[in-house]
């Protein structure tokens, strides 16, 4: 599916998008467990979820759909005390409070500028 169809599906078939994100989280959670065992110093996460004008979907929908799978992906590093660095293109200041609450410690400041 392309970006346009995906954005429509977020609004029309949210459960399918959640299922896709959960399946992706299955893979990345295991990958990060293995990376932690290998001794990583930092976990760099990148998930482009914003346009230059803001989040790709309304903030409440974004948190409802994206947060739980991302927390699973982050958990192995957080439980091992490994810091998280996060990158996303675009302006995601509307998600900043949520990211801080999720214990992301480094977020590029340029993404907060208008």
C-alpha cells in the first residue's frame, strides 16, 4: 500500500494498521533483545511519522495506534538501561510530551523548529 492508502486506512480500518504495527513490533522487539545481549551502547530509533507541517495523523489517533508497538520495540533497551535516540523527519512537536513520557532521551531540536 502507498502513503495515501495507508492514511485512509488509519481512519477507516484502524485495527488493520494496529495489527501491522504489532507484527512489525514482534520482529523489532526480538532484534533489539539480541542487540542488547551483544552490548549496544545506545538504541537509535527512526520512524518518520511527521510532515513539515506536523504529525501525519491527529495526535490522539497517533498515540492510540503508534505508542504501544513502539514501547514494545523500546523495552529491551530501557530494561537494560540503554539510552534511546529518536529521529523522525518533519515537525513532531505535538508528540514531544508522549516521547518524553516514553523515556526517549535524545530528540534532534531542529524537528521542533517551525
